């Protein structure tokens, strides 16, 4: 019984690592900030200056409308808002990474109380990860909208 629980927990902890990907940030020839998840979309001349970020892709997409970031707003303010949100997401991501590392490094639970405590920590981690994934998806929608609006499409 305890071995089955431990195996299930290890699988749950490994899933987010399998779904990670990169996001690239660069400025195009017009100085407009662009985000993409495909490095081949970044012009060769810009690749040395590209910033790379890790993201966690959700396995279950949650529809959430993206607000209009450009309507009646200074483009630099919209860009700053996106960068601020990305910074907050990066901090949250790093906290999740540390939380996962501590769960993986935890000594093997033996007593029912230790197993229950560890399971609670795993449930807390998974709940926080799901909230993060929803925020990440909403952020990607905002970035897509920003890129579309700033290119005039």
C-alpha cells in the first residue's frame, strides 16, 4: 500500500517536468517587444539578444478571455504590464520549483502520519501548480493579443 502511494506521488511530481517548454522574448526590427515559443520565428540577427524563459504548459486548457492591452493605452504601458506580470510569474514558478525539489528530497515517509503529511504537501503543490498554469495560460493569451495588436493584424 505504502509503495503504491509513493509511486503515485513520484509520477505526479514528474508530470510538470515533462510539460515544460521555453518562451523567447526579443525586439523586432521596429523595436516592438515580441514573445514566441518557437526559436525559428526569432530573426537570426536577434537570436543573440533573445531572452529565454521556462514555462509550464497546461495539460488541460482553461478558457479565460484576455483583456485588450492596447485599446486606449500607451504601448509602453502595455509592454511594462506584460513584463511586470512575467516577473511575477517567474517568481511564482521559482517557488514551485523549490517546493517540488523539497518534496523530492524529503525522506521516505514510514508512519501513517508522515505519509498523510507528505500527501498533504503534494496536494498543496498540485493545487498551486494548477493555479499557476491558469495564470500562465492567461498570460500567454495576453501576449498573443499584444503581439497581434502591435503588428496591426
